[in-house]
């Protein structure tokens, strides 16, 4: 059996020189029509004007619809954008735009930049008299790291001041080899009106981690407040567990950084 040419040139076929070539190409053209319909439906556009003849020739020559669409996809989009009068898509640093031909360059993460370069930029901003540094740059991040109950605790500390706390320790002669039974017992959760009283130790640890409060060894000025605290059930239970236990009076208060944070970020009225 002799080999027959797959498909003659489409121009000759269009001129009527070989009608059978068009008939043999019909299945490929049908597959291409379905694939092209799907693509144009996805793009919500009708016709690609400038590349139609080239696409038709490529399909008749035996190329698959997927290859043809991949090859001429960019030209199809360009032609349609010209018809609609749409200019080039705007470029936004660090933002990927759908159907862009070229990849978008994103700025390198801070961790990938030399630390001395970052430090030099920091010092440069410090000498710039037009740079507005009225607010500490960490305040926004801190707000995202706070639970709602922690906001209540901060507001209470900002309005009412330092709060008493006690450590319960075992009692030994001359206070030698005493054991800590319960550290940092306080009424802060009840006074702030938190929803989850069992999370108060975790709340206080997080506020300390953020530099907003500190656990002072100094007691508050009003010693009567300790009498109220030491009469609470959890303190009484810890004293019972300690046997002949004793309390060490301490306090919890805002740091200067925490005070400024509360004045800046929280409604204290």
C-alpha cells in the first residue's frame, strides 16, 4: 500500500484543489472546535481575530487541539484585548495577576536580606525628620497576638493600677528549704471580668512575653487588698496543701511599654 500525504496545504484545499483533504481533516477540526469553545467560554470571549488562519492550518496539519491552544493562547488573548480596547495590565509589586505572560517578581523576604542592610535602613529612617514614628511598629502585631480576655486584663491594669498576687510556700524554720506550692495567685481574672477564668495564668504569661506586664517582687501599697486575696478559696486550698504554709506578697503591673500600648490602642474611658 502506498503512502498518501496526510493533509495538503490548507490554502490549496480552500481553493478547491483537494476537497478530500478537508474531509479527512474534519475529525481534527471537530475536536479543535470543542476545545476552542471550552476555552472561549472560560475566557468569556468570542473570536480570536488575527490568529484564526494559522490555528486552522496547524490543526489540519495534524497537531492536537491542546498543543495548538497552548501555542496560540498568548496571541489569542492579545487579539481579544485589542478588540476590547484593553491596555496592558497594571503591575503591582508582590501581587500575581491572572493570565500575565511574564512571572511577577516578588520582593525578597526580610529574612533573606542581610541584617546589616536592614540595620542601615533603620538608622536612615531615624535621621529622616519627615519619617512619622509616632506609633510603635510592634503595636499592630501585638494586637493580633492578644485574646479578648487579655484586652480586658490590660484595660483593668491601665485603669486600676498594679494588682496584688501571692505565692504560697511551705513553712520551715528560718525559711530553709521551703517549697513553692502555688505561684502567682491573683484576683485579676475576676476583677477584669474575663470569660475563661481557667486561662488567666496563660493570659498573664502571654502578656509578659509581649513585654506588656511584669511580675514584681514589690507588694502594692494597700496591704488590706492582700487580706481579701488570701481569703479566696484557691489561696486557702493552697495553704492547706502546704501544711503550715505562708504567703509571699507580690504584685502584677504594666510595664512602661504596656502603659503606652494601652493609652494608644485601648479605649480606657
